[in-house]
C-alpha cells in the first residue's frame, strides 16, 4: 500500500497541494478551541477527573489529525484523522454508560465491545442512503439511546444529550451534503461539519464533567435520606 497516495474525497479539494482545502483545514481549529474550553473547565474542578482529561486529549488529537488529513490528504493522514475519532466514540460510550447510566464496568465494556462489532455492519446498511457519513450513524444513535436511558437518573443530562444528538444530526447533514451540493457550493459543506462537530464534542465533554458519577450520586442520596 502506498501510504503517500493522494486522496480526493471532498468538494473543496481541486488538486493535491497542501492548502487545496483551506476551509476544511482551518476549521479544525474549532476542535482545538473545544478542547481548550473543556480544559479550562477541567482545571477549575476538584478532585481531578482524569477520565475527562483523557477525552480532552483525544479531542485535541482529533483536531490535529483532521488538519493533517485535509492538508496532506493521503492514506497515512487518513489514519491520523479517523483513529482519534474512533477512540473518542468508544471511550465516551464506555464512560457515559458508567457515569450517566450507572452501568458496571463489565456491562459498559461489553456494550461498548458489541457497539464496536456492530457499527461497521450498520454503516454498510446505511451507506446507500447517506454515503460516507453512514459510519457515524451508530454514534448518533448511541447519543440518543444513552440520553433516553439516563432520563430517570438525571433529566438535565438526558436533555443535554438529546440536544447534543440534534446538533450532531445537523452536523452529519452538512457532512453528507458536501458532495451532492458541490455544483452549487464549490467550497462544499464539510467545513460546517467541523464547526458543528466541535460543538458536539464540547457539549459531550461538558455534560460528562458536570455529571455526578453514579457512585457519588448514590452516596449523596444515602446521606440525604439517613
């Protein structure tokens, strides 16, 4: 496999040069802004929530990896783009099941593993409808499902997740329209996916940090009823 083979996957790119996708490249700064804002919140909280810091680190890597792909646009930079995204999706699902739903480590790990195995099949089934964005549909569904599951435990968190899912739906719409809308919009719509998705990732991190871990919620409830 030629790891430096040029890839042309987005409307904005017209040649193989480094800055052939200026909007797609520059808007990756939105991911870094999301990570920086989340880090600021993290630094103000005590005790340190190290799992949240891990999420912030992955979002930072997502912004860097996506920038590399929209500038170098080859096979190795594609991996730099997709690997951090995949890590965030699966890590967040595991952590959200633990913190939002109160699932044990075994249940959360098993569910995440099942999600990992099932996602490619779901993506292939949905590909005729939404093209390359089909791979993100399982992540979208997971946000809504986890939001519904934690509705009784925390209405605020549930509503926050559902609102985040709505924003992610808009984000995926922009990603899907990049090719079909190319004739009308020569610069495409992929850059809007970056901006909206940065908002999605920030909201997910913020909701995670503001939520009381399930075990702490149980202690608080027990103290209140003692």
